[in-house]
């Protein structure tokens, strides 16, 4: 079975480094090299535009079952700063971390925008990868349309910014005498 590994690279050069790795490392050694990305909305030129950004800036992820060969082939890539390990060997991502990456981004490794609404003081996620991660949302920025999620990745807790569109807010004070909350919720 193949393991997943994280490699630290120069932040901002993830794409460039990924291309170099794909060229220099043999297909027998490297099954996949990828950058987990997340869709986010960004406003410019008077309109909102969907963009993809790295979920873990400064990291590339590799899938291989030949980690020793990968190590020797990666020595020729100057942009790599550190392969995560304990000093004497590489440490693969834990099974839970791999499952989380697959759950968030699927086979394309892209976490799509999530959407939801606010009901009172609670956020209800209706679609997207945050639907299953909602218990670990630390912060929501409605203006930037993002949520900061805390997750264990690469052996430590990390804050990851993901796209979240809040489509409406339901306030209990806005209910008329004859309405119930279920009348407002689709």
C-alpha cells in the first residue's frame, strides 16, 4: 500500500516545485505529487471571482510506496526545504489525515466552496466539505467568504482557511407570530 508524505517547500513556489518534481522523479517511484487546494471567492474589478489557493501553503504532498527512492530522487530539487520526518526516516501522514484530505478535496485534491446559513448564533453548513468538518470551525469571515478550520495535519494542529458562502441569516426575532422556523428553512 502506498503512503502519503508531506514535503516543505518555499511558500509561493508550490506549483513551480511540483512541476520540477514531476519532471525529475520517475513514474515508478512517484504515484502522485499534488497541492491540496481550496476554492475561495475574491472580489476585484467590482465582482466576485472564484479562485483556488493552496490549503497548506508551503507544502507539497507525495504518494509513493518507494519512499527511499523518492528521497534520493528529490535531492536534485533545490526548492524543497524539508521532507517531514523524525530526522532518520520519513514519517507518512496518519490514516486519519489522509482520510481528511480525501474527504475535503476528493481525487482532484480541490476543496470546493461550502455554503450554509446562520440560524440564531449557530452556523448550519448545507453543502461542501465543511459540512462534515463543522465541529472544528474556529472563525467565519462573512466579508471574505471564508472559514478557518482547525485540524490535525502533519502531526500538529493547523488552521486552514476554506471557502464558505453564507447565503442567509435566520434571526428568531424576525419570525412573525404565525411563522415557525421551519417556514423559513428550505
